[in-house]
């Protein structure tokens, strides 16, 4: 009996997942939470006091440690295609156990921020939404090296990236590909499950917090799989 019930639930889930999506038209706003899994990377840190290489550094996300991992997206659908603007607040930590003695702390957690311009397709026959995006990395480092903490207190990537002393900096480029499944909750409200792959390349300046002068840099690529759950509100035409 229990086995039959499990099969029934599984078949029901598959049936719902494969249901065709309705045509879209108009504006949508989405908020997502979730996590990401990053590929290990070799980090090269260039510093006035001596260069450092961290081989096979394990890059962690810690999505529910403040500041949190999240995603925001706004888009305009025209038939079965859309143009979207998306922000993913990606974070990168290297645990202290993986750091050499010259580095006491390494995190890009006020954001390894990803900003994308996406093109999306509503694939009604498959019941999914596919999207691809091209964008920029805005980084806010917090690195302690040779006994000095290199960090400036920020207040949000979007308003402060224009201020050169905010701690935020344009650091590189990023691309993404994603697949999303929506489930209608009530009228214009939808639950979404999304998986995406991102690849980013960032050259991040390390600056003295007292005078904002550059003392080094770190090349920090990030290839990651993201798993998100979110809420979408559709405005219609």
C-alpha cells in the first residue's frame, strides 16, 4: 500500500512538472533563495609583501550566513520570449583550514555579485522556461593578509558601486544558463524551482582601508551550479 502511494505521488509530481506552461505576456518580478556549489579553484594573490598561491581552494557559499545568498529578477515577456535583468548575490568563502599562514581570512561576502541581462524562452511544450545571460561581477572583498584586514564597510552593491571608496568594485564578467519550472499558486503568483550554471571571471583589487590605495589583487574565477526556489509575481500586460 505504501509503495503504491509513493508511486502515485511520484507520478503525480512528474505529471505536474510536464504540464505545458501557458503563454506569457507582460512584466514579472521574482525573488529567489537557495544555494550554490562551486568548483575548487587555484587562487593567486598578488600582494606588495609577497605573492601567495592557494591550490585547489574549496569555495563555499554558506547561503544562510549573513549576508545571505539571494536572487532578484525583473523581466518583460512578449509572447514566448523575454528580456530580463537579474541579480544574484553569490558569496565566496575559503575556510581557514585551507588558508596559508599569511592569510587569516578570505571571503567575498558582501558579494561576489552577479548582474545579468538575460534572454528567456517559454518552452510551453516541455513545461519549462530556459534562459541565458551575460553580465558583470561586482565584488566586495573582505581579506585579512599579513595581519591587516582589507575591507571597507558597504551598504549595498547597487547604490554604492558608483562610489570608488565604498568597497564595491567592477571586477569581471559572467555568463549563465538556466532552466526553471513554475507552479501556479494563486492567480498571478507562482512558485518556481530553478537550476543554473554560472561561470565568472574576476580580478579583484585589494585596497588599504585607511587610504583606499591598492596593495594587491586576487584573480578569482568561479564556476558554480545554483539551486533556487522562488516566488514570482506576474503583472500581465
